[in-house]
C-alpha cells in the first residue's frame, strides 16, 4: 500500500549526528530540531562530551547517545579551570575523538554541528560527510561577529556607537560583552568570531530563528551563503502548532525539573512574574538580594528559578514556598511560559529564553548578564517591542525599587498591554513559521526538512 511504501522509504532515510556545545542553551534547540528531523524519518544520534554526559538526566528514547572527549573527562570546564584552557584542549582532543567516532560508526550521512565548533566541519569534510552548521545565537549577534570576521569591526571598540547593515545603531551597552573583556582575555571573543572562519565550506548553514522575526539579516545572509536557512523557532511543537502530540519539553536536561505546574494552575490568568536567568548566569549576593526583596514586596505572585549552585546566595530565611511565591531549582521553561498564569518574564535574555518568550506571547523585563544577552535585550526592547530593560545603577545592580517599577509597568500599564499584544502577534507569526514554513524563499522549515531527509 502507499502508506506502507512511505514507511519503508522513511526507514532508509538519513542518519544524522548532532553535536551541540555542552550547555543547556545549545542542546535544547538542537534537540528540538532533531525531533523535527526524526518526524521526517531521519535517525538521530546526539553527541556530547564524556564529562557532560554524566549529568544528562533525560534523553528521548529514540535518540542514540555517543560521546567524544573535551580533554577533561572528569569535570569539563570546571576541571579545566578557565575557558582558555578548556577551549584550547577541546579544539584538539574534540577533533581527534570526533574523527574516531565517525570512523567507528558505520552509516553516517550528515553531521549537524554547533557553529561554536568549526573544527567539526573540517573533520566531516575530511571524511566526506555532509556537514550542517547550526548557529545557536541570534541573527543580529551573528551579523556582528561576521563583520568582525570580515575585519570591518574590531575589539576593543573605538566608537561609542556601532552601525552595521540591517541593525539598529548599537551603543556600548547593547554590544556583546566579549568586546569589553577582549583586552584582558580574548579567548571567548575569538571563539565566537571563529564560528565564521570556515562556515562557507558548510553544506548547510542553519539558524534558530524565523523569517518574519529577522527578515533583513536573513535576506542578507542568504545572499552571502545560498545554503543559509532559518529553521526556527526550535521550540516544542505542542506549545505552538500542536503538530506532534506530547512534544512539550526539550527532554534532554542536566537539571531535575520541579513540579511547579500545579502551583501555577491555582493562580489567576496573567498574575505571576516568572524569573529565570538561564542555565549559566551567576549573580552576586547583592543582586540576588535586590531581586528577592523586590519579589517579596511586590504585589504579584512569582515563580523564580534559582539553580542549586546559586541557592546559597538567597537572603537568609527567605521563604522558598508560600502562597505568594515559589522558588524552584529548575523547571520546564517552555511549559511555564506557555501557562496562562504567567504575566511577565524577568529574563537574562539568553537567545533561547528570548525566542521562547517571543513565541509564547510573554512580555519581558531584561536583566542581561554577559555574552550576547545585551544585544538580545536591545532587540527585544526596540525592534520586537515586547519588553523593557531594567536600568542598572553605577555598580551594575538592578535595585529592588527599580525592578518593582519595571514589573508594574509591564504587568499593569497601557504600555505593558501593548508589549503583551506585540508578544501575542509574534506568537502567531512563530506558529505560522512552523506550520507553513513561513516564506518559501527563506528556506521554509518544512520544504527544507523534506529535502534534508534525503541527504546521503
Ligand atoms: N531552561 C529551562 N528551565 C529553567 C531555566 C532554563 O528549561 O529553569 C531552559 C530554557 O528554556 C532555555 C535554556 O534552558 O531553553 C537556557 O538557554 P538560554 O539561551 O536562554 O540561556 P543560557 O542558559 O544559555 O544562558
């Protein structure tokens, strides 16, 4: 029968290896993309480092897991002690152990590698394997680093303002933090710019965004690299277009999710402030205290993710569970953002959190910490217009009163309502991008996936 025939065809489709940088903000979107490929019949093997694999609590059963070495098999970055030591060794040992793995596995058609690892592309090319580069950061940030790669922009910055094609004028506070740490240690700056060193050799260049969100830069990048595709938003489909039943979560995590949905279920619509600064950011005690006292004094309910490693910075005797607020060490963020009780999101503006909140219609208050977050915050505020940025004081702290004022503005003011409406419009466009593939010429998700299933 035709159905049977289709099934048979699916079974002999490609085997893709997926290699994210070992951090939640890279694994999540790449796993979500992998799930889309799986639905096309592609077999997926996730590759992570030996040190990181020890922390993985949950991997979907259909996805195979293999490991390579970053050179620090016991403790990864912590064992290395610095990004410099970690990345230098990872470049070398990673390439060697990836080569061994690719030679060991019998049938591999394609490697989807995190653009953070340009060496993975060299390995794939040497072995004659199709390679797709997956850019995990936002297009504006990619555009900035690409211009550095071209030699058109430098660190440290000499001008107060940066003007680049397709971007609003950026002040220092809007630029990625690595421009400012460059003089002291260029490691991370060189690392992120390195994404573009050999990218023109990739068979595909993928970015977790969608056409309506980043039109101009997508058009620009497609002119430069005809194999560029916007394949996002890579977030669970049950929260957007409901295509794949049960798909509500990222499923690959190093943290244990708390059960906070029941608590949210009892709260009125739009009444809860959700606060999370992602999987890596660390705050000093003073900032934690300002956030804690603001949430306690403010009139709204709150749900706050404080990772286990940060818990000791909470003010002494601060209540973790009350009618008013709940502190958890981790949650399923997409599910939380999709919950009707959430009224706003106080976020560090990691790209995944930014995209998730946009796609799930939640307005924001940005407290960017480092890396690309200040650029994401700028776009969130001035281009996509779904939130505000909390002003820092001279010590780079957002004070309790200031944050309280921001929360009231987003949750209660007329301006806040506009942000909510804008967020809801982005949600509609995100759903459209996923379900009909957005604009065809931008490389729609669906037509692209269809062809991707045939590689090899
Ligand atoms: N996340 C989560 N639960 C939490 C906090 C974060 O599931 O309690 C997820 C979040 O949905 C996002 C990722 O972890 O997908 C964090 O990535 P992001 O780029 O926002 O920030 P990073 O952790 O890289 O700084």
